[in-house]
């Protein structure tokens, strides 16, 4: 019986401490983690879309077509692919950013709304 | 292992808490951190643990439910907006769920609250994961000095003191709880390591280890229970506490886990730690032939499996980004129809998961990268067949798929050119060369291909136009322009002969691929074992893998690791599946049996039958051979030593020199030993040294240098590595030939003319000689003891025949005594027995009388010539006459022939039926 009481006491205390530390953790360690996740995500996206490769090879002929017409067509193809992929990259990065901003903002907004509604 | 023990507690177990250490008793030191064990997993702990978990789960569920409620409120708000249309059904269900008509305000409140609690929930989950990692320091503080005694530990702040109990995995906690329960149930005051071991046996991971070690769980359980029974029960019985040894075990387990970079202390580490301390646990396992190394390797094996499946997952994920088909990410490659027709794309195969992984050839792969990055256009991997060259190339293909390669390899294809396909169907002259030219120009233009040519030595000499360059030279000249890279493989003998000194040798850089060492081979086998196990549905014990490596490296000298070990595993899996059925365990004995079958060398454990045979060897031999006890004893002892593995493995089983007059049984003993020990008389290799009297005859023994075959001796031993080598009349051989045997008798090896090393370590070598016969016969007549005679012979009398270093190599020099009358009589009896057997086959019984035997013995006895004349006498007086009788039908089936006195042979005819 005493064990049960002791356990409940410790859990309660533990829970209280958790709630108090919550905002501090959220905005220090949490932010750091999310930021690293953001950087990683963007890097991976960049690499998987092979943007750098597309940029450096912009004037290189595709499929080894070295004729004039081949080169012109290659250039426009590559430009198109680059633009499309860059667009996808922007989309992805924006998504990551939105998530990051959400992380920063969500608790504050919730708190503010709650307070507004209560008082 | 650095332990710091509280000086106060060391002597006695105090009933009150020790004032200095507060009951901690012992600290351990680990890279700048102090480890201790406070938590004791007693009943209170177990209950509070369970309750805590329960409460945590309840709270979490409540939070989740509240989150769902928040979602519902959100939905209600959204649907409440005038612009949103939704089917009636959803609105009705929503209204039903939340019967109360809640105002918009309240809904918003609930929503935002639930958002907050969702964040809180996320936070608790992440925090818990971080807490677990806190128990494992990320880096060691090397500069800090280890404290010398208990006092100094007080300087360390709490941050640097770790309670290892916090780092236990769930299973380890269960183990510790069980051991507490066990100790309490058995009324033992202290939890000893044996309690922990007993509880470990219930863990599923440990059960896996036990089955991998090929042990019987029941056996182990029984031994442990017996051991537990020996511990004294204490009265009065107070609270159970940790024994000091147990604390040491658990602290060490933490250190092992930390060094192995695990994130939790699992029962596997506890088991390893238990094995590393002296005590009943170690002894029990030692009795079952398990030592610490075995346990470490099996735990590593289990980790390897987990590692492999993790790697496989990450591989599949990353492989999706490699483009399918011949195009690279930069879109600069061209189509290569000719290359595709004559080769296969290894990167595409790897991408689809068809190529197996390459275990740990980091050094060789780095060397390949270095050479190619350094500017050389070609690398040739040189190694014996079966050593893993193709596996390394496959491993490279896999790395290229996930782009884990230096820049010159990135975004490229690895294509293997098939020489057979290149040559096939080429009918016109110059067609092969043309095909090659076209393919190489495609490769050069494409710029994203690395060519692989296996067994490149096959290219040398292929030409279809007279007097022009062969295709290897064409390749070499194109490669010199460094337009693309080539990886090739070859074997050492062919590389030396065809590549090193020719055109290709200038362009290619050699990278040597050696056999992997024992531990690496075992890892490779562990990975392969997974495949074989799933295919054949048998399980390999760790002992089987170990034995496969050990035995194949000792006895299968014509093949190379890891291939020979892998082939052994594949074969034995099928053999065991056929013999014992599916789901059985392959033990080390099964491997030994397979190797014994292949090499005819007895490597299996001694069976009862064999043990009895070995103990009674002398008796068995004397059934065929009369007298000569010293010789028989020496041979029998040597064989016993050999079979119980107490001999040096680097020499032949035994080297013996038999001296003595002719016809006394020297060769007969050799034949007898062969029949008794090997079971067949034809396991004897007999060389008559009088045929090798010239210097040049050594070529007949070991082969002609540069020739195609080995010599008589080396071939015979190679094909029959476990037999008896009899060298008759060795004093007649040329001295240079004796020098060859010097090496054989000392080192157990001989290199034949083809450069192969023949293994002589499973032979019994017996040399016979007639040297010094007169001296022996003199001394016997004088009555000198056999030891004296042997001594003098070795020291003086044999000097003109043999060099001292040759005589020294023999394990025993045995002088055969000349035969006396008694012995001759016995030999006569034996020879007649043979005759009796032969007649038995014809249905005729031969009986002998004592007098007949004595007469024959006397007639056949000649001290100078030993027992040979006896054979002639029997032949003349008995066999010839019997032959005549048989031909004239004087004796037929069921008749009896009796040898009587005076040379008479009487026939008793059987009754007519």
C-alpha cells in the first residue's frame, strides 16, 4: 500500500516538474533539434534533385550529341529540367520552413488564444 | 578492469549501512566516469516499476484521447462555417458524438488546449528517448586521473557518476528481477553471479546464443540447478543484497556495452561479463567446451545479423536514387548497344538487389581507390581462386549504387565485359579485334562507364589475324590514353606468366587479394550462413562455423578461404538435412565427418570403437606379426599419441627407422600397421629406394621442374594424405634424395615440381634398412642388450651410410632381432593359417599337426635369411602338392587334408551324398 502511495507521489512530482520544464525544453533543445532537421532535410533535397549537377552541366551536351542542333536542344532541355527541379526544391524547402515556424509558434499561439478566450 | 572498493565494507557484511559508502560498496572506472550500482531489483522495485509504467500509459492515453477530441472540435468548427459543404452523414455523426451543443467559443478553447497537450505529449516522448542516451557518455575524458581510493571519489560531481542500473534494457531488468526472486526463493542471502546466469537462461536472446553454441538448454539448466543447490541457505534470513562479485559483473557489463557502442545493456553483455570472471559460471561452460572467445563471437554474430538487416534497409532506400538504365544523373552518357550486348551492368544488378554484400575488405577497396585516383587507368586484383575477388567487385558495385565512393566513381556504371561473348561467333579474321575496338570506343565516348574484365589473362594470345597485335595489346594501347578506367581480376600464376612482363603489365597496377584471416572468415561465413539456413532450413552452430574454418585451412590445401569454407557449409547443410531432417542443428562434428570423408584423414572425435582399437593395438598387431615387441610398442604409442591430438601437428605422425637382418618382419610390421590402423592394406605407399640410386632420380619423386605432373611420391601423398609411407632399403638411395626427406620428416611439407605444397603431416613414415646387419647379428650372438646395440649403431656403425642429421630426425630407431626357432614355428603356423583360409574358400579343410609344423619350421629356418626360406619351403612341400591334388581331383569339396609327420599329406575323403 505504501508503495502505491510512494509511486503516485513520485509520478505526480515528476509530472509537475515535466510541465514546468516543458516550455524551456521546447525552445532550447527542441528548437535546436528541429533546426538541424531542417538543415538536413534541405541538404538531402538538394542532393537528391541533383541541382548542383544540373547547374554545372548546363552547357554540356546531353547524350553525347555534339552537333550544333544537338547542343541547342540540350541547352533548352537542361534549362527546363533545372527550372522544374528548382521549383520542386523551393516547394520542399518551403514545406520544411513552414514546419519549423509551426514548431516555434504553435505553443505561443495556443496559449494566447486560450488566454483570450478565458478572459 | 579498474574497481575501487570501499575499504570499510571489504572485510565484513555489515548489517547497518556502511557510513563511508552508504552501501554502494564498489565503484568502477570507465573513461573518466565513475560507475556504480544502486538500484536493487527487489519486490518493491518491481511493483513500483509496474505501477509507474501503468500510470505513464494511462496519462499518455488520456492525452491522446484529448487530442482526438481536439480534432473533432476542429472538424466541427470547420464544418460549422457557412462556406463549407459536407454530406449530412458526417454532420449527423459529429452531432451524435458530441451530444452537447457546445458553443463556438468552447470548441475553440478545447481545440487550442488540445494543441497544447499534443505538443506536451510530443515533448515527453522525445525527452524520454534523450534520457536513455544520457546514460551513455558520448566521449571519454581521457585526461582525468583514476582515483586511487574511495576518498578521492568524493571529488567527482554527480554529473560524472553513472548508475548503471538506469542503462539496463527491458530484458536486462527482467533478468535482474528474476535473479532477485530466485535468491529469495532459495533463501540465499546474496545474489551471486550464478543466480544472474540462471535468470539469463530464460531470456530469448540468450536462448539463441545457447542454440548457436550447439549446447542443450536442458543440460545447462540442470548443471546450474545443481550448482545453486550447493549454496548455503542462511538463517535468519534478511533482505537479499548483491554479492560483490555480482556487482563487478554488472559494472563490467556496462563497460562492455559502452565499448561496443550499444545504447543499452542487454543480457548478451551480461553473459559476456559473466564469462570473463572466474567462478562457477565459467566452469560450467568450460566443461561444455565453451570459452570466452566463443561467447564473444556468438554475441558478435547476433549483432552482425542485426547490422546486416539495418544495412539492407538503408541500401534499398538509397538505391532508389540511382537512375535505372544506362543514363547517368548528369544526362551526359550515350547509349552503348555493343557493350550491352557483350557485357552485364553490375550497378543495375546491385540496384535491384541481385549482388551479395562484401564483408569487410576495407583495406583492399581503399587501395583500389587510391590507385585509380592516383592516375593509373587500370587495376588488376590478383589472388587465388575463391579468395573473394569477384565479391569485392560486387561490393564496389553496391557502393556505387549508394554513391559511397570517391568522385571518379560517382554517377557511373560498372559494366563487366564477357570475353566469351566477345569471341563467340566471330568467324572472319579480325572480327574479334574489331568488336573490341567498337566496344572500347563506346566506353570512351560515354564517359560514365568503368569496365570490369574478369580473368584478364585469358585475353593474352587471342588474335584472329596472323602476326598482328592480340586483343590484350589492343586494350593496353587504348588504355594508355586514359580515357576510362578498368578493373580486372587474375590469379597469381597466370598473372606472372602472361601479364606482368607484357603489354598489360605496364598499364595495370596489381592489387594483391589475400585469403582473409580467421576472424574475418568467420564473419563472412556468418553472413553466408544466413542464406544457407533460409534455403535448406537447418541451423548452424557457432562451433560448426569455427570448425569449418579450422579444418578447411588445415586439410583442404588445394582450395582457398573463404570459398572452401563456404562450400563445406553448403555441402554439410544438405548432408545434415538429409540425415537428421529439417530444423536440425549442424554441429562441428558434422563438419569434421564431411572433411574426414573428403580427405580420408580421421578428424572426427574418437568413438568408443576406435578408442578400444587404439588401446589394443599391440594385441591386434601381434595377431599377424610375431615378436619384435619394442617395435610394436613404439608404433602403437605413436599412433595413440597421434589420434588423441597430443602430437606436434607440424611433423608426420611418426618417423621410424627399422634396422635388422633380412626377412625378420620389418616390411611385415608396416603392412600390419596399415591394415590394423587404416583398415585396408592398400593405404600404404611403398617406395623401393634401390630404384633411386642416381642423382637424377629425384625428379621421379617430386616431378620434373616445369613439367605438368608431380612425381610419384608427391602425387601418392597428395591423393592419400593419411597413409603409411614405407621406404625400403633406404641406405641404397642417393644422398641427395635423403636430403629431401630431411625436410619432410622435420617440417611435414614438400614442394613438388609444380610448386604445390604437399602435406605430409598425416603420414606414418617407416624406413627400413639392412645396414649394420652383420654387427647386429654379432652382438645378438654375444648376448648384448638391444638398447646397447641400438646405441652403438646410431652413434658409430651407421655413420658410413647416413648423415647424423638424418638419423636425428627419426623418432625411433628400432633394431629387429633375428628370429629364433620358437618364432619361426609361430610364423609357420601363421603362414599355414593363410593357406587354410585359401582352401576354405574351396570348401576343403586343412589340418596341421605339431610335428609337421616343427619339420617345416626346421627346414625353413635360416638365421641369415630370416623367414623367407620358410615361405619357399611351404610352397614346395605343401602348396605344390595340394595344387596337383586339386587338378587331379584327388581332393574336392568337403574333403579334409592333414599334414603329417615326415612330409606326408593324407586325404580324408568325405562321404558321398
